[in-house]
C-alpha cells in the first residue's frame, strides 16, 4: 500500500542526484544470506562449521555491524571478514517521528532505489510495516503504488535490513528474550509479497530463526491481494498469519478494484482461505476492507460479507481509504464505516476501524512517496539537520 512516485522519484538512480551509496563496494553483504549460505561462505574461507552459529549470533542476535567488535571470533578471521564482507544496513534517506510516536523511514538501497518502512507503537510493543518491492505490478485502482508499476523486487537482505535498521533506530539490540518494543512485523508496505515470494520467504525465515532476531510466526502477518497458488505455499512454507485484501463482495467489483481477481476470482480466493493451514479460531485470517464512498460501503455489502465468510475463521480490518492526488475514489463517511463495522460485529466478528497514525509525518504507508519533490527535499534536509545535531551532541558528551 503506497502512493505513486513524484517525478523525481521515478527517475533512475543516476538521474535523481542521489548517490548510489555503496554500489562500488564489492564486498559480500552477509545480511540476507541463509544460514546454509553463510556456512558455505565460511567454509570457503577455511573456517569450521561452528563459526556460522557464532557469526549468525553476532549479526542477528547482537545486531553488530563491526567485525572488529566480534570478540568471540579469532582476530585473523575478523580481518578476513572485514576485507571480504560487510554487514549492511539500508541508508536512511529520511526519518520522522510523529506526535503520536509513529516513526517512518525512507530507506535508500545501494542502487539508489528507495522504500518505506513504518513503526507503529502500541503501549509496550509495536508493529513494523515492511516493504517487499519498489512499486507493484498489480494495478489495484485505489492504491497509489499500483499506478507506478513495478520498479524492482527487494532482495532478502533489503527486506531483513529494513527491520534491522528500525531496531537500530530504537537501540533494541541484543534481541530481547522478553517484552520487545518492535515485537511484530506486517508485510503491508510497498509491493505484493506473494509475487516476490522467494525473497520474502528467505527474509522471514532469517527473522524467525530462534538464534537470531527470533520473531515467531505468530507475530508476523503477510498481506496479499490474493495470489491463490502462492497462498498455499505461504501457508506450508512459512505458516505466518495471513491478511487478505478483500475489498469487494462481488467479482464484478473486485475485478475493478483488485484486477488480479480476474485470474483468481472470489470463489477460488475463499477456498484458499478455507484451507490456509495455520488459520483457526485462535489465529484468524484478517480480511482487509478499504472503505470507498458509495462503492463498497453499503449495509447490503456488509451483510453479503457475513454470508461469504461462513466457515472461515476470519476477523475484519476496515481501512478508511487514504486519498491521493487524482485518486478516483473518496473515503466513506465516518457514519457509514461505523454502521458497516456494527453489522459485522452483530454477525459475531471483530471488525475494528483502522485508526490513521502519524498523520503529521505522512506516516500512512506510501504517503512519503506522494509528497511533492519540494516537500520531500525539505523533509530530507530537516532529517539530515536533526541527524547532524544528534551527532554533534553525541560527540560533545562522549
Ligand atoms: N500488496 C499487498 C500488501 C501491501 S498493501 C496487498 O495488497 O495486500 C497493504 C494494504 O493497504 C492492502 O490491504 C491494500 O489494499 C491497502 N491499501 C492500498 N492503498 C490504500 C489506500 N489508498 N487507502 C487505504 N488502504 C490502501
Ligand atoms: Fe497496492 Fe494492489 Fe500492489 Fe497491494 S497488490 S501494493 S494494494 S497495487
């Protein structure tokens, strides 16, 4: 869920005046390698198998990025690692924290492409919303990202890197064994995770590994527009919570709102939900439903929704439409959203209305991407100034 790029953002990295940061660094980035791949790499360096576990622990449990500080590893190996490898984070192009404490980053990757990540805190925990693609090839008509097409898939390292950089920002290392602030992950940023499934799957397996970041599958939710065959694979391979962007109760309307519906219509989508392996009463599938004025928000739609989901363990999430310049829809009236929610509640389902967070920093996912070039340049400059001020303060106190 994100908004289209402004003119400057659709330029290629070489044109957009942003440095392709570390693209000349030919060292291997260790972030995003599976455990097996890391083991193979160390084997090629002549290191014994147990080193893999040690290095994994430093990278993903301790969050260390400097090989020199990995004191349990022999000095000679640390030197070889520094020469040949790197533990990379995406560069922060922009960071903002809203009055209600939502934090948003625009991360830049070595080729100059950028993606958004948002942290939404609750009382003593919170969810990080991660992107899996720059742009998206599925042209959902209410989604700003859908208007920009696919620029490219993010690699497993770039997906894990967003979460690690968010943890850096809160200093949440080593990975806490008890309560965590960054406790949950939602794959609801830019892009369709089931289209970039190999990289998303690799990234989530790294994140779920019990000897590293160790976030359980119960705390991870993947949102899809409904790529039916990949839903089965997602269930068997990852077993994470599933959210389905439903948005309509008839194929006729869903074909327009979510065009992938023409390939995988509602009947097939609902059947895939019924057989999703980890779905049960305790772990329900979330049906996301964007509220579009006069389009899908009538009481009759709500009643049809209740009829459709019979026998599927679901809960609903009603999302007030987040408008963007030139969007062909408007958000439903608050009263209509409330009535819709009440009908679902009366039918025995949870149907909270998503509260927009971080309005003052454009934190609704995708909004940074729709800020004007001038606004974005100003926001970037302010963010750099804050960073410089923090560094000066840090230097003077240490
Ligand atoms: N591609 C995946 C995940 C990213 S979109 C998917 O479609 O599920 C995350 C959620 O944001 C989806 O439910 C999507 O339908 C919703 N969304 C996209 N644009 C939106 C907008 N302008 N206002 C409200 N919700 C939107
Ligand atoms: Fe947007 Fe649709 Fe792509 Fe999701 S699948 S990011 S809603 S265009």
